[in-house]
C-alpha cells in the first residue's frame, strides 16, 4: 500500500463485506502532539472470538476465494513501522472498530493520500450504506455524510457518475483546505 | 454547506438531461476491490471509470465492486456484464479503463487482448 487512504479503503471494504449499513471513518491529525490516527467503525456482523485471535495472521482469511488475508496484517505492519498503535475491537452482531495511530512526523509514515478518491470508491457501489466521514485537523473539522448528500439530491441517485465526480472534487477541495497549514512551524501536510 | 447549492444545480441539470436510457440498465461494471486490487490501483480505475462514464453520458451503467476473486496477479481487474454476456478485463490501468468505456460500452466492441481469455 502506498498511502494511508488505501488502508482506509481496504479496511472499509472489510466492513462492507461484513454487511454493515453504517460506516464511520474518522481521521484525526494533531500536529501539536504529533499524531495522525484513523478509526473505521461499522455495524457489520462482527468477528467472533476464534477469528479475532488470527485476524492479523496474513495466512488466515475467512473469504472463500482467497488464501491469504493481507489487509489487516499490512495495516498493522505500517503502524508498527512508525511506532504507532493498532487496535481492533469487535462484538459479534454489533460491529467492529479498527483504530490505527501513527507518529505523524515519523520518516516511515506513509502520506494520507487520496482520501477523496477512497471515499468516492466506497460510495460508488454501495447505495445501501450510510457513510459518515469526519476529519479533524488541529482545531478544525470537516464532516460529511451520505445522508446529507442524499437529502440534497432530492431523490436523484447518488450513484450517478456525474454526481460522484462532483463529490470527489468537492471532498478533495474541502479536505485540502482543511489540511492547509498557515503556521509554517509545522511544515507541509503530507 | 455552501456547496449544496452547487449540487442542487447539478441535480437539476442532470434531471433535465435525463432521457430514456433503458438499454443501459442491464450493464454493470464490477471492479475488484480486495487488498490486492486496491494496492494495484483499483481506486484510480474507479475514478477514471466514473469520469469517462460521465463524459460519455452513460448515467445508468451500474458501477459495483467485488472482493478478491483469487486472481491477484491480474489486478486491477474488472468484469462487465451486459445481459448474459460477461467479459473480464485484467491488468486494467487508467488508460485501459478509459478505452474500455469508449470501445466496449459505447461502441460495443470487446477488446479481446485485454481480457482474461
């Protein structure tokens, strides 16, 4: 994986495959405390105790077509590479929370990457899922939900190419603006 | 949200432009989005597909996703279904994705050399 938004996309697809109807992605960047962390929370079917013990084993998967389960292992590895922390909590039939926290200025911390593209990829084929996105950057915050978008569309389908292309541009604009640093002390946001 | 006004305008335009496009309803594109697909660039492929579908005015082609289909070395991979016809394209980069929309979806030509068979 080249950037963190690919991990976020990957973990979120696990949620979709777990049959979630609600998906929350939260990113928090705190430059003062040198932290970049993200949380993916779903209300999917959850992971039972037996599978939980093997969830970070790359040679374990519950999927029929695959022989390896690399997603979570790759994320944990990316976290450990930059002295971060990785947590996963799950309750069968209630949902799963994956949280990854990174030392923000660690030399091995991958850039956040194309988060707008990741969100739009998630929304494109999944009309039955409510997505909530919240991104905190120091004191500033940006929130987005498919619910408010749907309301604004007044019945017109969100899963229309022109709407999704608009959404991608909108999210990219807002997130870039959010992450713009006016205080040069902290350098550029990567 | 200031941009909602912008979105509303877009919706009105789209609704005005909406024509009878029934024949598009049975076309779907499924992009493989397992860990392997994502690492190989599936997200970029989705973005190009959306852009090209928009450009070509194919508003009703269903873009969906599948998980790893066990063919990781051929990622990014996508499957196009039109009625009973099913075509799998392998190693789809951004250029190919654009061409697939133009040639397969618009002109109805299967680009054999990019398929899995």
